[in-house]
C-alpha cells in the first residue's frame, strides 16, 4: 500500500502540492470571512437589537 501511494505521489507531485496549497488558502479565506461576518452580525444586529439584520445575514 505504501509503495502504491509513493508511486502515485511521485507521478502527481505538482497536483498534490497544489491541492495542499489551495486547501490551506480556502481555510484561511473562510476563517477571515467568517470572523468578519460574525463581527458585523454582533455590531449591527445584536448591538442595535435589529433582529431582521441577524436573520437575513
């Protein structure tokens, strides 16, 4: 099994590296976006007691 995986990774080394990079970028972007969205909900919705804003965001 290890040999098979080793051979696969050698043949597709660039794709494996690109996959890792893109997954890492996705996690970073989602984390930043989620924090920004939660900040907006807290500031604009909860802070102003605007239930419409909370529900529709």
